[in-house]
C-alpha cells in the first residue's frame, strides 16, 4: 500500500512537470500597452502601465512621455492682435508673428501733446503758446485799476498816463442781439481808459488797443478780416471782424464785435474817457483770447508783417479771457 501511494505521488509530479513551461521565464519590461510578458512563452503578469500623455501644445498633439505615442491634434496658435510695440503674439505659447504696428501719432497742438491714435500713448509736450515763446505776460486781472502809459496825440516823446480797467467779463450762449450756435459761446469784456493828467489835457491822447491770441499770435493776426460795414444781423454794433483760432488741432471760424461807449471823449474838464465792449464768438471752452492796451508811439507805427511782440513793451497791459473766470449771463 505504501508503494502504491508513493507511485501516485511520483506520477502526479511527472504530470505537473509535463504540463508547465519547463523553462525560466524571460519577462520583458512592462510598456504602456503591454504587461510584463515572457519573450519565450508569452506568459504575462500584472497590467500595462498605460500612457502618460503630456498636454497638447500649439504645434504638437498629446505625446506620451514614456513611449512617444501621439494622440489627437495640436491646439494651434491663438494669436492676439499686434500692438504698436508688440507683434501678433500667441497667448498660449508666446510665439510671435510679423512686426509691431508702430505708433500712429497725432501731432501735438496748443492744448495737448502728441498721442497715438491706436494706443493713446502720449508723446512730447503741447506746443508752446506764442505769448510764452515771445516773453509776453498776462499781467492784468478783472476789476482792478492799472496805469496805462501811452504817447500823447499832438507831440512826440511825451507820455500821458491813464487809468485802465478790464471789467464786466461775461459768457453766454445767445442774447437778444447775438445768435446761438452749437459748440460756440459768446464772451464779452468791457475795457476803458480814463485820462486825467495835464499832458492829455494839453496834447491830447491816443489809445493803442489790440486783440491777440494767447496760443498762435501770427495765425490769429494773419486770419483777420475787417469788414467795412457791420452785417445786418449785427445791427447796433460799431465794428465787425472775423478770424480763425486753432483749438485742439482744429481750425474754428470766429467773430468779433465792438460796441463803443456813448460817452467817449472829453466828458469834463481834464477828464477824457475811452471805453468799449468786445464780443467774441469762440468755440466753447476756448481760453486763448487776449485783449490789450499797448504803448502807442508816433515813431513806431504798426505796419504789415508786424505782430504784438514787435510793439509791446513793459507798459503793455494784457487780459486773457478765460471762460472759467467769466460771469454767466
């Protein structure tokens, strides 16, 4: 009986030996798609490790970092538009294409510096106003008396001194006498000089009046046209003039009217009055109008091609019509 069981055990072992590989497995490295596999008999163990895909980029699809297998398609570039200083740039990867657009500069004017139409970047400084460039001073304020020195009428090298005042500075859109126009306002200022000294009484007096542009002296003066007759729509005024101003880089056609005081001349013994009111039709917000009284010399007449900086001296009085200072009417 013992021999029988021993033979059974030996037979079973032989059967088991005949049913196995009968060799030592040669397992290859595991891959993304395959588990450990014997190169001899093909036996596998475990599982494939699976792909480890890197995210797709603009130019490459998903790529397995282990085996290099690709999946899907590249994302493609997503370019942001070129700017003044940067070319078209992919917002995903930063790759550029083409060239920057470059600035599209609007030239500076008297109110603002140059700037780019595309991006708004400012360049440089506003143009220098003519008054500053030529060393002229706005030296008068409202409702204050100033000594106005000028030459007498009937003699040379003799001066008279009057008392000058700039007053009643008003701003309004229209009135019974003056029309309304969109984008424009009317500014008015009364200017007067009273002469009381002996030189004026003995030799007479002459008053040098001027209207200037704080920003563009030459452009303003060269654009002036004086009408011989006041247009019918401005009946009741004594003088009518047109001219041009440049405001924020645009030219505007403007009007100027004058109405003289009724009591001009000698109003009492040794008291002469000379006064008038200017009316200016200018773009809304325009602050470049200047009225002045300059020292008038017989030996120095205002000739063609001359400007206020050729005539002005330390005695010249200037008042600038800044609308923010005006009283609304």
